[in-house]
C-alpha cells in the first residue's frame, strides 16, 4: 500500500521505517528542504533498531512537497505533535482526493482539524479522517537517520470522521496495522481515548523539581511513583466519566491497564512499560516550558477535555488543576491558548447536533 508519512520526528521516523520494513511504499514528507536533501544523500533509508536487531528501511521517496507525498497515497499518516496539526492540515488540504484516509495517532481531535481544513480550502473530496489513543510505537530517534522502537501498539481504538465512512477507513488503516485496529465510534470518541493528556501532565508537573534540577530525568522510571499513579488514575476517571456521559461504550482503555500484569490488555503489549524504562531512551532533558508534554498533552489535550466535559456536564477538578499549574509554569493562559470545541469551529453545536455532524460530516 502507498502510505504518506508526514513529519520528521520520533513518531514519523518510526512509522516510515517500520511500515517500509513491512513492505509498504513509503513517501516521507519533511518540511525543511535541506533536511530532505541531506536524507536523500544519505541513501534515503531509516535504520530501525528493535528486538530483531538493526535493519535499514528503504523509503520510496523523501520530499519537501506535501502534494507529491500524498498525491497517490491510500493512507496519509500524521504522527506530528498536535500543535503542528493545523499548519500541516492547511498545507495538505488542497491536495486530498476522494477515498483517501488521514490517520492521526494520536489526534487530540486533530482528525476534525484536517477535515475542516479541506472544507475551508474548498476541497469537497470525500475523505475520511481518523485518530487513535496513542502513537503505535514507543520510539526515540537515535542520531540523524535511525530510530529505536521499544514497543508497538497491540490494540488501537480508532474513531473516524465522518463515522459513516468508518468501515472503509478502518479497512485501509488495518492494512498498515493488521489485527491492531479496534473501532471505537466517531472522531470525538477516538479523541477521548488519547492517553497522552492523562499520563504526561501528572508526570511532568509532579516531577517538576527533579526535571529542572537534573540534567536528565526519566519520568517513566524514577518519576512514576505510587502517589503519582494514584493521581493519574483519578485524572483518567474524569476522562472516562466524560466518555460515559456522552454515551460512548467501553472498553474505555483505562490507563491503569498499561501498568497491570493481569486484566484487560492495554494499547501496548504487557511488557511495554518495562521495555520503555529498560531502554533508557526516556532518561532525557525536559525543558518544561517548551516540551510537547506541556504544550501538546497538557495545554491542548487537557483544555480539550475541559471543553468536552463542559458540554457533557461532567465535573473535572483535576483537569482544571493541571491546566492552572501548567499555565503558571509557562506564563500562558491555557484557557486561551488551548484547544476547545469552539476553537475548532464546533462551539455553536449542542450535543445532538454535534453527534449528527460527527456521523454525517459536512453536507
């Protein structure tokens, strides 16, 4: 299958390398022409490092032209951070064609941003956009053209906009992620599966002292202690309460399952957390006011949760508390700079109208 991968970060390199090794035709779009030329000169490969060793994945093309990348792609994969989605969506919007599927893993409701960008650009092609609850790879780049994958997604609950196109869209995505995709309804349901805004805000704010004191700090190893896990569980309970209030059925993929040795499997395999901490790749320098855990997961992810909670009539004291703490740390007002239903163009819809729009799309 022809797959366009957008971006040059950890997730995009993992996606491009892993899917190329699986036999797919990968077209990697990188924004900076200089990075593209250097990557082409290197041979146009990505070295994938995992339990199987080291393997070179050959990409079909690397291009600074997003039009060229997505022109003939069946699936367009955008693992870029949520704060980059609007700009990328605007670049891609005029070039999307009937039948194409855009997949954001995860999305923070970015699936709707891509769909809206196409419509705002005057593109009336019938495309499906989708998102899931986590990046399908636990990955960190190792140097310029290599990526280490410590774990892979085993269960990927995925929502689609518009949900009437879900059967076709999930079939396409399933070709890239065989036996991993699990339908979870519409795009908002998919957005409410996002684990990043649940796991990362407590880890970075409750570890703010050691993060700023030490040159490197592993929030998933030294930073994951019982007190923080109890807070994470309580924050996740607010997410699940929002899902239930909106009528979304389980499984809700509670984050506690990620750390458990029994019960329901989570989005990654049972030993994923141990593989992550054993790799050492997450012992890293975090600059709190700049890092994506703050600007993506806390600022955008939790502000979106707060917005949807207001629509659903659900109280979210921890969501609001972390938004206040993040605002104080960064000197921003996340209530203003965050992502809400209003900021993506849905603020005028009540619950019933929103559900119809999520199902039917733009008419």
